[in-house]
C-alpha cells in the first residue's frame, strides 16, 4: 500500500505535466508561417505591379488583402501569447504543487529515518518480533518491517524523481517565458508593418481620388461594354439552342427554352463540370478581383457585373477553365471575346487583345485562349463570365479558393 502511494503520486504528477503540453501551439505557429508566406507573396506581386504600372484598383485590392492578412497574423500572435501565458500559469501552479509535495515527502522521510534509527540494531528488531502473542502475529510484524523498508527505499526514488521533474518544469517555465518575449517582439513588428501598410493604402486611395474623373469615365465605358458583351453572348447561346434542336423555330423563341438538350458527350462534360464546382482553375494567374459578380457601386456609378472583372499582369495569358468547344469569337470595340461551351455550361473570356483559338475548336482545360488586354492603368484586365444555359452564375462559387 505504501509503495503504491509513493509510485502512484509520481505517475499522477508526470501525467499532469505531459497533459500541460499544448499541441495547439504548433498549429498556431504553422498558421503564422502560412500567413507570413501569403504576405510575402503579395509583397512581391505588389512590387512588380508598381514597377509595371501606375497605382490602380488592383494594387489597392492587393494592399487591402495584405492588411487583412496582417490583422490575422496579429490576432494569431495574440492567441499565441494568451496560450503561452496560460501555459506559464499552469507551470507555476504545477511547480508550487511539486514543491509542496516534495517538502511533505522530505518531512515524512525524515520521520521514517528517525524511526529506523530507533530500530537500528538487531536487538530492538528481534525484541519487537518475539514480543508477539502468536506465530502469526510475529510473521505479520516481520512482513511489516520488510514492507516498511521497501517503502523507505521507494520514498528515496520518488523524492529524486520529483526533484528531477521539478527541475525540468523550472527549465520549461524559463523557456516559455523567453518564447513569450520573442512572440511579443514579433507582435510589435507586425503592428509596425500594419501601420506602414495603412499609409500605403491611403496613398493609393489618394492617387485614385485624383484620377476620379478618368476612373468614372472608365467605369461607364465598362458598363456599356458589359451590355454589349452580354447581348452577343445571349445571341451566341441562342444559336447553340437552334443548332441543338435543329428546329424551324426562330432563334428568339429558342432563347426562351429553359433546358438545353444535350448529347451523351455534352451530358458527360456537364456532369464533370458540376463535380468540379469550387475547384475550377482561374482563367489567369496572379489576378485580383477588380469588380465582383453582381451589383457594384463605385461613387455615382452603379454596375451590374455579369461575371468577374480580373486585373492581372500586362500580357497575362488567359486559359480555359475546363474542356469544351469554342462556339463563338467576337469583337467588342477592339477587344476580343471567346465563348467556350461545356455541355450546358458556358465560360466567356472577354477583353482580350489577341485570341489563340478558333471557332468550333475542341479545347482542353488550361489551354491557351488568348492574351489579356491592357486597362487605363497599364495592367492586364479581362472579364470572365460563367453561365448555365442563359443564367449568369457567380464565378467565385465555382473557381477554387485562393
């Protein structure tokens, strides 16, 4: 019983100490590394963008995203600090408990030594054994002495192990304190970076403000271009309806059809396209969203974007998001547009300075469609539209997350 108490307590102490180690700390560190990687990538892209063009909406969006990532990084660090403070508090509590227990064990051990001293010679030991009333009682007394002797030895081992564990906890506490100081230092640096990035954002906003008239003119032109593109897209899809049904009805009537009859191959592509919802590749790399799908309000100009307006690097390549067939190529005010059919789905790549495909051509995913045209800021820009038959879809729900 005495042996079990001594070793049992030590097991409990070690279990508590191991439980105090927080694996969540490594997760937070990994998240911090990932956030910093994204911030560094944005910094490099932003640096290239500044060298290639004047301040524009794309740069503003990148700086805004960087601010959001920086705020997440600071929040992550705050969580690390709180976790470390919690660990330090638990370590202090464990250390105090270990010290109290160690003091108690030492006092008990001292008493046992005194008692053992009193029974230090064989005379006292034999006298205690032979003063028993019966042989059974004498045997029990001998067993007691053996158990007591073993208990004293176990106490020595428990005291040494507890001292070792206490030393380890004290070392761990010091490491945790140093780690907390290092994390707080990183936090201060992140806050400084955040302030600089706020200034950077304000400078870009100021520049855009000075060009407000030109930007409003561009937005109004974009609004007109959207209407022309959608009119051409609607007509093109109407022609597909007519071809699909091979009917004598007029194209205008066919545009009212709600479902597009599909060939087996078309059904296969449609199903595969749907299976990839949320995982489709972006038509251009290193693109930022200049205007989202649907209603966009910028100053006095309100536009209803049928897709996504993506700003990218000058001369950026535009690629198909999925396998399909080129059903129409047309020109709107000097900029090319390409419509690709994917069964009952259609993807539209508009505002291209050149085209690398031809009508009725079968193309694969990631195949080059064309080159993005430049906007007034000198950046590349395309309009990407996604449709299910004659219904506009929000491309962000179909493209993979960045």
